[in-house]
């Protein structure tokens, strides 16, 4: 598993909250785990995701939320922060 960072822009905090709830309770893939999310004053929302691949994150996004991320940044495999 590796860690990925999704970056969303615009007024999407509500959508991201819904997506995280879906990831916890919904029928989505157990291989994709949303660990944390936060935003900043520039209306950017960041989601820390654990998944086997970038493709797994990208394919899970439309299931979980209406707003796909603008970027999915690869982090270090097995990174412990």
C-alpha cells in the first residue's frame, strides 16, 4: 500500500465530507482508505488516501463523490508519518 494526496479546489468541503463518510460506510473498495482530509483558506481540500495504486484512488473517486480531484500526488510506499 502507498499513500496518496488528493487535491480538490473550489467549494467542495461538503462533497469531501460525504465522500469520506461513503468510504467508511459504503460498498466501495476496502483497498482504498481515506485517512484524513483538511482544507485551507484558498478553498483547497486535501485528502490523505491509502491505496494500492493511483488508479485505485482515481476509480474510487467517482463512486464516492461528485467532484473528482484535480491532482492525485503519489507519496512514498509504506510511508509512516
